[in-house]
C-alpha cells in the first residue's frame, strides 16, 4: 500500500495545524488512549507526560516528513518498534493507538477533519505501524 499525493498533502497540512497545539493535542491523545486501552497506562512510567507528548509529536513529525519515502525511515521505525516492545507494548495495542490518534486529530481539527483527511491519516498510520511492528523481534 502506498499513499497518494493527495493523501500525503492532507496528512502534512493537518499535522502542521496540530504542531502549535502540541500540549493540548497530546493530552487529548493520551486521555483517549487510556480510555480505550487502560492496560497501556502503566507503560508510561514517566510522570512528565508533557515530555512524552513532545516525543510523540517529534516522532509523528519524522514520519510525516518522510511520507514520500517511508523506506528512508524504515531503520528508525524498526528501532522504534524494538524499543516499544522492550517497554512492554504489544502488536495488538497499535489498534487503540490508531483509534486514539484519529480521535485526537478529529477533536483538534473539528470541521477541517474531513472524511478524506481521516482516510489519509488511517492509511499513513497503517504504513507506519506496519514498519514499526516489523521491528518487533
């Protein structure tokens, strides 16, 4: 599966609207994730969720900037997968993360989160998650 130029543009432009509201967006994301998958809460050992949120947005930024050539960040995503597996993350937990991410974007962008934008993010997440899971041993 690959993304169309339009999908890449939709993800890139909507991500740019999330960056200025990183703290609020990531707070919404983690709250939703823990509602959907409460078993993931203990995976976050840091009391400083602001820093965790910054890491999330930085990682998303790397992926968004590489949407035109995800193979270029495959080693980065494999390493990310290995590290997350080491933290206790399971492959099954990628689905609630997907749901929480899409919900967060919808909450933040409101009417600007069109069905086409949702589909673009969903497709991008699938590609990124697949490469990350490839890093699991």
